[in-house]
C-alpha cells in the first residue's frame, strides 16, 4: 500500500509538506542515543516498574515511534533518568523540561590501557613486588564492582576456595549469556552483568582488560603465576578476600557512556562497596561534570556511601591531561615498580649493550644474524627519514629478510612500536633494535619476535659499529627479569598530568600507584583450556586504578564504618613521596615530580589504616562545589531532590579551593600580601587516643609565604573535629606558574600530610 502511495508523483509533494510540518518533532534527523539525567531518585520510581518520567518520552515522541519511546536504559536506583534514541530537537525539548538536569549524547569512552600507544601496547609488569597486605586473611564481606570489559571466570585468580557465604547484603545477579552461565559465578565472583546496548552478549572477557583489572584489585593468591615464564611469583590482588562483581560496558570499539551509567546504577543497588573504573573520556573531549557519565554516576554512588576509584588517563606527560577529575572520585596516576625486563644486544665485535624488551623467542647467544640500519635499506624513492623510522612501505622487504634491523623511533609520527615490529616480521626479519629516547623506553611484549629497545647513547654505538664494519652481525638475547631496580617508583611517562582543566582549584590526580608492567590474570589463548592459568604484563593507569581500589578495600576491611571520603583522605595523607633510593620521587626526566604528576604520592595501604586524622568531604562540600563551579541553584536543586540546599550567597570559581578536600589547590593567586588567600580545613581525629595534640610543620616553596593557625590542634574527649586556617601569599619575587609544597600535622606518631599547589598569576 505504501508503495503505490510513494510512486505517485503528486504525493511526493504531500510527503515533503508533511515532513516540514513534523520537522520540529522528528523525521528530518536520524535519532541519536542521548542520556537524559534527572538527578537523585524519587520514591515513586523505585516502586514503579515503568517510572513516571518514562511518560515524558511518550508525550514527546511521535506515536508511531513506539519502539523509541521505550528508551534504551532506565536509571532509578542511585539516580534518575534514562537514555533513548532522540533527534536533536527532541533532546533540546527534554533539556528544557523542569525535571531534567542535563541531556547529552551518549559518549564513547576509552579503556585506559595502552592499546593505541606503542610504548604501552602489550606491556607487561609485575604486581608481586607491590606491598601486598598479608595481614588480612580469609574472605571479607567487601564487594568490589569492576566496570570494564567483563571477566574470564575460569581464571584461578577468581577461585573461591576458603570463601564463606555470599554476604546477605548482595542483591545482584549472575547474568547468563551464550558462554557464561550461573555456574561461572561463585563465592568470590559473586555477580556479573553485561549490557547489550554496549555490544556485549555475555559477561565473558575477550579483551583481557577487565580480567586484568579485577584480578589486580581482588584476585586470589595464585602461586607460580608468570607471563610465559617471566615475572614469576605469587599473583594476588590488593584485597584477595574481597568479592568481585563485574559490569561489562565495553566492546572492541570502546565503552558506552549510557551503559556505564546503568552499570553504576545497578552496582549501587546490587550492594557493592567500591567501584573501580579504568575507563575515561578522551582527553580532548572535556565535558563538564553534568554531562560526564562517570562524574554523574560517581556523585550519586558517593552519596550512597559507595566509593568510586578511576584512572587518570594515559595522555601524559603533557600538563592538563588528567581526566575523571570530579572531587568525589579518587583519581589515580601511574608509576613504575622496581622491576624491569631486559633484552640485551651483543654486537659481532663482542660489545654488549643493555636494552629493554619482552619477547619469548628461543634465540641463544650463539646465533648471530646480519645487522642493517633501516636508513640503508630503504625502498626505491623513499625519503631517508621515513626509512630510518621504519615507516610502513619505507623499507625494501628483500633487503631486510633474514636480518636484524635498527630503527629510530620517530617523535613526529604516530607510528607505534607494534606496527614496526609487524612490518619487520612480515618481511621475514630476524629481529628489531629500536633506538628511542631513554625516558620513553618501556619494554613491550613482542611475542616470539626478538626486540630490544636501546637509548640514544647505545644507539649511536650500534650505528657506529654498522658504519665501520664490513659484515656487521648481532644477537638479541632472551629477556631477563631485573629485580629491585632503582629508582622506583618513577612517574610513568604516559600517566596523565594535572592541573585539571575543568577547575584548577581541586588538585588532581589524587594518588599514584603501580601501573607499568603489571602482572595479572588475562584471557587464555584461543586454543588453550579455559582454566589455563594465564597471566600477562600490562601498563596504563588502567592498571594503577585497581591497585588503589584494592588498597581502599583493605582500609575498609579494617575500618568498616568509614565513609568513602575518609578512606580517600587516609590514602592521600599517608602516601609516600620517596623512592627506594630515599630521594624524592622523580619523573622520567629524572626531575623531582610534582603533585600534578603524583597527587599526594604513592599509596601506602598499611599506613592508611592508621592515618590519625582525616579530612571528611561531605555532600554539602560537593554541592557547594557545584555552586562555585557555576551551575545554577535550580540545576543543583534538581541533582538532589530531597535536600533543601541553598547555594552560598557568594559564589566564585576561586571558592572551590575552600571545600574540605585532603589536598589544596589555588589556581589563581596574585603576588603580594594583600592578595593573600585563606583556606580553612577541618580534620577529624580517628586515632586511638581521644586526648591528642597535633603540631604543624610546613614545607613552603621559595616563592610562597605559607602560615597556619592554630599551629597546634588539640583534640579531647568531646572534641573530635578541629578546624585550622592556612594563609598563602606570593612573594613579589615569585615566578609565574605553579609552586608546590606541603603541610604536615604530627602527634609524634601519625603524620598527616596535605600537599598544596598554588599558581602565581
Ligand atoms: C554451564 O557451563 C559449564 C561450563 O561451561 C557447563 O559445564 C555446565 O553444564 C553449564 N550449565 C548449564 C546449566 O548450562
Ligand atoms: C619532569 O618534571 C619537570 C619538573 O616539573 C618537568 O619540567 C618535566 O617536563 C617533567 N618530565 C616529564 C617527562 O614529565
Ligand atoms: C621455544 O622452545 C620451546 C621448548 O622447546 C617450544 O615449546 C617453543 O615453541 C619454542 N618457541 C619458539 C618461538 O620457537
Ligand atoms: C582526656 O582529658 C580529659 C580532660 O583533661 C580527662 O578528663 C580524661 O580522663 C582524659 N582521657 C584519657 C583517656 O586520658
Ligand atoms: C564530655 O561531654 C559529656 C557529656 O556532654 C560531659 O559529661 C563530659 O564532662 C565532657 N568531658 C569533657 C572532658 O569535657
């Protein structure tokens, strides 16, 4: 019937005419996936199968689009809203609605591993030298929610030997899929959900990322774990006694923001205590807090007592690259650990040069191959610079077959180490020697293909040898593990740096944890038995984030009544600023690191159990933060329907520095005493003694005058909270830019350290 209708030429006019009429509602645009966020949940929705606000969809969408009017996701536990296929006009109409806080297009988020980064690709590392907490055994009732790529349930890291009953607070489920049924969950892996809108068909992890992060946070003790023989040791998570629930929101293209929101909504309702998210928006897309799914979800999770830990991103070392910067999130940077992987190069002359590499070839010291410099084996009419960097198509395959090729890592092209390795492997080369800047060298897993990465100094020696030798040869020796390397930790070159671009008045990242060459469970190879213990080395803030999740769970096990902000404060004020050479932690340029790289420092879970004092950041602080950031009273009231909260009369971006945060950042200070800033903070005594006095010690940088009043904090039987003020002003001689320092409180036993960053305009 419709065919005949469309075939008549006169009705074409009718069609055009009608679509113009309806253009404002639908047909001219293809609907796109939007999230409609409506603030905190209301009672009615919790009991109502079809939430009241879904009627909104009905009223706004054309009747014939009944499929669309069902929406895609429906949020009702931790917060309220839905996601649906909408046209731009419809989305705009929703954003005008009284009950709606924000409307934004469903964003695609990225895993914070190294997939797209050559020096991060297939990296591996080691968790076992990380201070692991042997003092807590058996199973605990703490549940960690891991929002990621799913899980490989057969991995021995998720066996439930010795685990007690599933905690009664657990309300979640083990969702079945084609290759994942209820028998895959157990007393350790207590829940699994997946989201079809994110392209998932089951909670099974084909990627390894989710399996790696879950086992880092809470994997069971597994003796003799190794990556094909390397990094052998006992693999275990930060809190092996914890229960794990996974929420799969990613596929190979990325992670769906609307599904991620649903996962947080579900996780809070299921009864998790902590949520670990090694995912973030692209550093370039900087949404504000009310159009960022992780920020929205984490806000409501925090209000319900669920702690959210997220990765800072892998966009370093440039400044202002840190993501997941909302003050209610624990933002995690990445460091190296004291282990490295070495694959040396032996030249025909007998000279041995140390390089970095992780490969599993059976090369022996006795087998030498001809050695060529890529520049000398260019394909016809190829610029030498392209050949020397081994760009695709730049080398003559005939001239590199059977040989080891020396390439120079180019700083101007985005070519990855992995691609260079593939090019050589395809041409039948015998190995790759990669010359790179020392600070950029991170061993990467090149499988069976021998790769050694050397610095410029050694690279020059190799090139000189080639130039002066008639038939140069080389052997790339098998990888060996180097333990107790110094210095460690060092800030990982890829770790995203502060200051936060959304507001410089909160110091981000918050803390640092191991994220380079971390050994944890991965998906076994396709042809292997599903239960084969398979461990892999990976790098990224994706790997450092679950270390902090495990550490937070460890603190919670000892201090079950503490709120997320108390645990965060404990992790921050007890963090370490020194490396294993007892010097200040450095970055890969060998320069002392700043809080914009490390946050408060490298986490120290054992000390975090006894921090002495904590900074409690409350819901009121977060709401004031939203006022100061610039959201309207109306918008903020909508995010929290129950509270009759009123924004302070005076609001300004600068006042963000005044919320009760465990670190201090002032993004804008003019020189001179008359522009001084006074920041008030309140600490709560959580130490064993009620009557206790803390004394202040300030480490002020050159350009700043920093004073604290009072200088002594006296706590008593009835005085568990005490406030103090910190005065900052810039000396007239102070240079422009950031100045960093710290304020330490001590009672002779506890050290409570607050780092600060102050920018002189
Ligand atoms: C669930 O999967 C396991 C392992 O693949 C299998 O042995 C078992 O029979 C399955 N159970 C059901 C109910 O399908
Ligand atoms: C290391 O820190 C110094 C001083 O803050 C900075 O200038 C340098 O760019 C940093 N290097 C890296 C690789 O981040
Ligand atoms: C190396 O040797 C082992 C043991 O002989 C063998 O299993 C493996 O396949 C070999 N690897 C390569 C790349 O030849
Ligand atoms: C703490 O100090 C108060 C007042 O000085 C005193 O009464 C109380 O006994 C002290 N408590 C302890 C545990 O020392
Ligand atoms: C603490 O408060 C209680 C109850 O208000 C009071 O009886 C007690 O004297 C107070 N103790 C001190 C040391 O002030």
